[in-house]
C-alpha cells in the first residue's frame, strides 16, 4: 500500500540535506527510468508513428482493441510498485542536483504532460536552461488510477503520456552541458503533512474567495461553495449564477464557451468516481482543483528555485490570478507557449542541441528580452504585450540576419566580378615586357592570393550564418 507520509519523509523533508551528485549519475538514473518504460511498454513501442502527435493515436488505438488492451492492462499491473520503488531510491538525488544548478529552470504545470512534449521543449529551450515536468507514470499509476473507474480510459492516458516522454529519450540522455529536460515525482501528496495542510487551506480560501467574487455571494468555506454549485444541473443555470463573467478566464466568459468547456469536462469526469455529480459541482471541482494546483506548483517552484511555466491559458490564468506574474523571465517563458509561436515547433529537435552546443542560449535570451521590462511583464496579465514584443524582436533579428548575409554575398560578388578580374588582368600584363616587371608580377600574385583567401573566408561566414540557429528559426517562421 502506497504511503505518501512515508515517501514525503524520504526526500521532501530532507531537501536541505543535499549530497553532491554528478551529471553522469543523473544520466544513469534516467537511463534506468527509460528501462522501466521499456520493460513495461517495449512490446508496443514499434507501433508508435513518426507524427508529432502519434503518442495520442497510440493511446487511443491500444485502448480500443478489446483483447490487446486487456493483455496490456494485465502486463502493467506492477507498474505502480516499480515506479514507486525507483523514485524512492532516486528522487532525492535528482531533487538535490536540480536545486544546486545555478541555471534558469522552469517547472511545468497544466496537463499530465504537455500535449506534444517535443514542441513544448523546443519553445521553452529558447530561453530556459532546463524544463522540469512531473513524472506522468508516477502520477497516473499511483494517484489517478485510484479515481479512474474505466481501465481502458486509464490505459489510453498512460500510453499517451508515457510515449510523449519516450520520444525525447535521446534528448534526456544527450551529452549536453545542462540537462534540458528533467522528470520528477511532483505531487501535492508528496509534500510533508504540515505544509500540505497549509497549502490546501490556502487553496480552499482562494477558491472560496473566487467563487464569492464571480457569484456575488459570501460563502464562509469551500464546502459551502461546492454545496451551492452542486444544486445546478444545467450549463445555463451555472452561467446564470455567474454575476461577474469578466472574472472568468477569457475563453470562458460567454455562455457558449463555458457550456462547451463544461460538457468536455463532464465527458472526462464520467470515467472517474465523480461521474454522477451535477454540472455545477463539476464546475466547482475544476475551479477548486486549479487553486490546489497553483499551491502545489508554487511549492515545488520555491523548493527547486524555478519559474512556473504553462502551455495553455486556463491553468496560467489561475496561477496569475492568485500569484501574479513575477517578472520578465516568467512572462517570456509563458508567452513562448502561445499559439502565435507555433512556428517554432517546426525547428528540428536536433537543432536544440546545436543551440546549446554553440553556447547561443544567452544570445537568444538577450534577443527575447529586448524592450521588455519588469513593469510591462507584471501589468500584462494576458501576456499580449509581451507576446507582441517578442514577435517584434524575432522580426528584427531575422531582418538583421538577412541583411548580414546579403552584405556578405555582395562582398563575394564584388570580389568575383570586379576585383579578381582586374587584378588578374594586371598580373597577366606583367608578363608583357613593355607593360610590367618582376616586382609588379610578384605584387599582383600576392593580391590574387589574398583575394582568394578573402573570398574563401566570406563564403565560410555565409555558410556559418546559413546554418546558424537563428536562420533555422527564420526559415520556420517564413514557412508558417
């Protein structure tokens, strides 16, 4: 039987007692992690397609085959014990290592894992050194499995998120200066009981205050708020109780968009033990869960000295509603996840390793930070101003890149079309007795040699610029 209290004492309470651990040890830990995945899911990994979202299709396909899905469910029966044992032996070492890294780190929160982790990493790694995500195997097999009633639904989610990570195995194990991606057991149940109670009380207070604000009520507790919302059985009745819809996330502020969200949330909820609850209760549960996730996210960000990062609006809205954007780094990190930067996803994942190998990360940070101030970041709750500025910064960098390449190409053209023919003509004239002498011949020869050397040098610069990471970004942007 899993014991959160036993596990919390193993590493959360002892984070201050850090031991020195090498990067090679971290790589070995993750090598062992992927071996666990291989031992449980290796028989189906060859069905994974080449498409970016193939892990989603694989989850749906495997869960939909009656006989195969039953066999897989039986085969992964011991996954929870295996992953618990693995992290009980390794979690503290990874936590300690991350905490001691003097780098810009961010911790993801939102879905179990980003929809397409590869694309999420591509965008994030333009600015941050390392991304930390909660281990989906751990959270699904130990915590969510307890509330999911449908085995096929559980299997679908498990396969989807496992292979979302599996695709980045080479990146996780790559020999880079910093680990670009960390996977950790992150869950509120792993926080020591004293801190966990404080966090839950904070979340419930924030939840109650928020429900009071949008309904113009004065409920004293979270239980009272949920009891009130539980009375409403239709989307229309829920919306009618919201007196201040502008306090909702932008995407939920009108009746149709809220109804669409509640229907989708209800469809998901029918697979859990809460499937028989009312629409109003589900709405309240979702809001409450968001405030709990905010507390969990903030706790682990504080412990690992990391920034929060999200990949879609709703969880970002509730974090920003409660905590507020803390400054430039946080604003830029989350702006890069917006839809208008989808074009970054076209850059090959191998290019991220090139970016790090060329030590261009600081260049990218300076590019993205240009004209963004702490004041602008903190006042821009929807990240629109920051996103617009980042787009302008990219455009300026692309124009400068194009200008520099054109300038170099113009110099090459000048050497080929003008200077080399003129100098060569003078050199040949030196062989005519009445037009030249030995001195002019020697001088002209050196000139030609220098021009060819300069020509080769400039061609090398053009080639270097064309293979530069910013050029890869520029091509991806032009193809959008």
